[in-house]
């Protein structure tokens, strides 16, 4: 049975990413995204994927949120260091998603 999270309880999802190089194929960078989903009333869960290798990263991240009992009507806040890197990932994952960018990256972009 999946936990049910009350719609009033806040859920925050942090996103960050970067490039990793394969030692054997140095000129080919791998773009990875990592993050942590932090519900108010249960343990946080971490996730990570490499966009160029994972065929269904949105589906896997959506399954992680469902396993935490996130409801479609519940507000969900994504915090990240930049919008372009993540595209429309928050909106694709959750209809009530808000995507906030940290102040430093917002002013330097």
C-alpha cells in the first residue's frame, strides 16, 4: 500500500546536474541529473539518471513521486540551478508543479 500524502503537506524536489566524462571516451560527455524528493512527513528519496542513456527518465522520476504518495492535485515545488537544463521536466511530471530557480543562477543567466 502506497503512503498517501495530504494535499496540504509541502513536497519539494531538488534538481541538479552536470557533465561526466567516460574515461575511455574522453571527448563524449554524459549529462546527468540528480535530485532528492523531500516530503514533509516521510523520509526523503534520492534519484539520478543520465539523460543520454536512460530511455524513460520522466517515467522513473514519476514512479518515485508516486511511491511517496504524491497526488495529482497536490502542489509540488521543484528547486534547481537553471531552467534550460531541465526543460519542461517539472510540468511533464506533475500538473501542479512550480519550478523555482536559485537567485544566483537567475541573476547570472
